[in-house]
């Protein structure tokens, strides 16, 4: 007999399920139809792959203790729309029961046993940090089962609060907070209490479990509705008004009823978390050697007195086409550029490196001295000696205790964090003992020459500084590509005929993912070509902060490197996977992308490989979300046609139904006849005549006749090539579980 789920007649006064608001119906599973289990029901969110809410009944008099069951997928919901075991593996995030199993194991033995099993459906789980799930949240759930002043029969609603600040994580989102509504009767009258707990509570409690003051978490039911777009029956609002009424069931604990703390929008429930969310803006604001930038608006410069006049042209993806008739930098304050020590020290480093990635790099004594001089200028304080340098600010942030908003690294030599480079001697380690040893660590992170082993490609004598600040040319098949190149001053000098006339750089045009990008004066996103000797290399999408000083770029890259170290062992709320750090600067949202050295075993080392900004949107109500929140999915290149999704592990026996879907990103019709899908195992050619309308996707079965571009469960790179063998789009996925048949990987 199927389970009846939540019993609306369980109390002496009927209590109905909440109604979904219009904003939720579009993403609700089966238009918001509840899934019924023994003693509880839930409504699923297809977007987050977790429940909007759960509703369960508790009969405390007949509760019994049963052994835990095993977690399992819910057969009633497509695998694409529930967060399964892969979301919870090898991290600090618990499978937090929305309906606690200990609260529903009541009634007859068979009923309790079925409820226990049903509570282990993944549809009843949500991402809760281990400390939160086992501390504050657990205390609230224990109170439900133990508080004497509550009636023995309870109806309980529980769910997440998803906000614009939620961290994308493995195909879903980590909720900012969780809420719980308790309904019971007292003296024949309906009673209702609502609670809200932020996940960030665990950041502020590093000493273990403390005595919980439930009053500090009590909110009005109206607030829960405002934050979730869930609507409860009117009787519950009537018994839980916008103001706090005296709380009969907590007076025994001598807890005073607090004044209401209004939460007016979802962003109000997200803590500042100390310096975590502020330090990037602080570094930006403290950059005294930054250049002011202006753009054209309606044919006029927005700021006539700016140091840099940025003349962006094109505003659509140029590829290898030259859509720009003029230089990107229309005018730069060269007097200021010549005057500032860090810029001149940087300029002396340019000829220390070979532009071709394959050419060996090594430092002469003079070049080593130039590196030291550059670091001196970056660590030097500004004219006001009372102000510390940007690098000192970063050092403080790295070594400050986490309870004070820092990263909590010990001020010591960290022998568990060795450098692979021997440029500055054997046996070098991350050393944070003092600002002086930190300076040596920064030197090794940026200037140590190491071997990078990403995938099947080995790059010897790699340098983070060269890649980020200067750029380098690498060979990809029959063509050359530009790697790195993320510092504006180098672009300006090369655009003015390069260093000594040996390099020739050409700006091809700018483009942004959204219509507002060309209004931002802090970043440039562009295509470029770079000639070195007889070789011409291309970068179809690149970019950099405009006007930022070299010391600020060095400070930001160093800070993100240490955040990346910390994120390896303690996932940070503002990281999306391994490499993307979300940030807001001057009212705009960015992904700050940082890659570290790849070791022979494919683990990440401690040298910096690349660092650059990706402009996302204005910092307003729109969420800052990466296009692919699955940390095992990587996007390298996006052209006029993109690889949108793939299914490496189709249902059933065999792999002949593996497919890749491509999508036209342009406003025009594109003929993709003869194009190819290529993986390391082979190639599939689009032999049928196919023209893609704007925005239209086309699914290609890559193994239809055997052979072809196989999609390995162990992961692979997928490339889309046109008829001239030019790579139009390139993506990678790491691995797919053999048990996850039918899983679709979304790349955009």
C-alpha cells in the first residue's frame, strides 16, 4: 500500500501543506506535486535538485529507535533532478536530513521501519556543513523531541533558504540557511513557531558545541514566506504574527524574548564573514598606483581627465577576424607610467623570458637581481609610512586566525607544502614565519621555474609570472596560441610595437557575455593576435584588469593562491570548485580564476600557473553563478557554436547512444555540415547537411556505428572543429560514475 505522506488531519486542527509561489512553479518537479513517504511528504526543486520543503508529523509517545538504513536514489524522480551520492563525496558537507529519521520512526513497527527507510531517499537530503548539521541544527531538532512544554503531537515543515549568494557546488547550490516551522495545539488552540538558522553560524563557533539559545533563531512565519515564496494556511500566520508574542515554552530556561531582527531580503541572512568578502575590494581601493580608466559613451569620453582612454571596438566575438580599426589603448598617461617604480621594475623583467613556451628559461645573475628589485617595489610601503603595503595586507590576511576573518595559516615554515622548483635552492617550502620569509615564498610562487604536467602535456621551465604578466606562445597542433597575457601595461607596450620592436601585437576586438560589459571600466575582454618573428599566435578570448598596478596584481594572485590552498582542505564559501573565486569589485561581479601547478600524479602543487578575471554581471539582484557548477566539468574555449552538453553513459547496455549537443550562439544561421566532434579516442564527422538556427541545439550521436569520438567514463576532452580543423569549442569532464546511467553533463 503506498504511503499517505504528511497527514493534514494529524492535529485536532487541520494543517495543510504550503502552496508554492509562482516563482517556484516553473522549476518544481511535476508542477509541485508532493512526493509522499511514510509520515512525511516533500516537494522537489528541479533547479537545485533538492526539496523546496518537507512536511512531517511527529508522535512523540510512540517513537522507537531503529538502525540506520542506507542512502538511495528516489526512483520517482529523474536522476537529473536529484542530488545523488556524488554531491556528498570527499568533502565537509553532510547529507542533512530535512526530515529527521529519529522524528518519524513512530507508530507500528512496520510503519516506523518504512519511515526510517524512506528518510534515506536523497530527495530528503540537503547540503549542510558537518559542524552546522551536528551542532546548532541538531540542537533545534533535539529540542523538538525533548521539550516538555510542547505537545506530543507535532506537524513540522522544514526547508532551505536559497539566495543569490549561494555557492554553486557539484551541480547544485549550498543553501545560505535553513528554516523550520513547528505547529502544535495547546489548550485546543493552534500554536506556530518559526526558526531560521544560517549555515555561517559554524564559522563563528570554532570551539565546539555551545549552549544553544533558540530565541536568537526565532523569526516570524511571514519572514519565512518572504524568503522562500512558500505560502502557509492563514491560521498559521494568525497564531504567529509579525511581532514576537511572549514565549511560554522557553520561560523555563530564563530566556527573555528578544526584539525582532528584521530580514528584509535574502541577502540579509548572509553574514559578512569577516575579511573574506571584503579584502579584494580593500586591496583594490588601497592600490595607490592604479590608473584611472575611461570609456567612450555616445562618442565622448566619460572622464576627460582619466589616465587611460580605453577604446573598445567590435562588441561581438571576433574569433580571428579583426573587428578593431584602432588600438585598444587610445591614450595612456605615459609620464605616470615612467614615474612609478613598480611599473619600471616590471618593464625590466620583460626581456628576461622567451616568448615561445618551448624555449628553455633560466635566470642570469642580473635577471635574478631584477626580480629582487621588482619584489622590493611591490613590498614597499607607499609614501605614507603608516600604511602597510598591499603585500603586507595579504600576509596579515593569510596568517590571521579564521575567527578574525583570516585564512588561519601558521606563522611558520610549512614543511608539508614543498616547492618543486629548485630555482632558489633545494628543499624550499612555503614559509610564513615572518614578512621576510613570506617575501621569499612569493618569489618562489611566481618566479620559481617548474615543470607543469597538465594532462598529457608537459611544460618545462614554466613560470607563473611569465604566463600571467607577459604571456607566452604555445603550439596547439598546426597552429599557435597565446597562453596567459593578463597585464594591461604589457599589452599597451606591445601594442606600441612591443619590446624593442621584436613583438607585434594586434587587438582584434572586444566582446562580453552580457550587454552591460562595455560599461565596465575596470576590465577588458578581447581577442588578440601576437606575432613573434615568423610565428603568429591567437587568443580568441582573453582579458585583464585595466589600470591595476603590478603590485596589486601580484598581491591578488598571491592571496588567491593561499585561498586555493585553504580551499583544498576546507571548502570556502566563495569558491566555485577548485579554480573560481567569486568576487565583487566596484559594483560588478567576477570570477577570479586561478590555476596552480599540476604535478606528475595530476595533484596540484604550490606554484602559480595562471590567474585572470572573468566579468560576470553587475552586482545587483542577479546571482553570480558559474555556467557550470559541477567542479568536474571544465570549459576551455567558446566560439560561435559551443558544446552545450553530453551524455557519456547512456541508459542500457553498450555505448552506441553516447551523444554530444552543440548550440549556435550567434544571431545568424550557421552551416555545421562536415564539422567534427573529437575526443582522444577518435572523431565523429557531421556528414548530414545541417544548418543551425540562432540559439538552436543539435544532438550528435558520436558512437552510432561504433568507433568515433567515444566519451569515456574516466573523463576526456571534447573538441568541436569546423571544416578547416579549427577548434571552435573545447570542454573537459573528469569522470562519470558507471552507475549514473543517463546523467547529462551541462557545459553551458
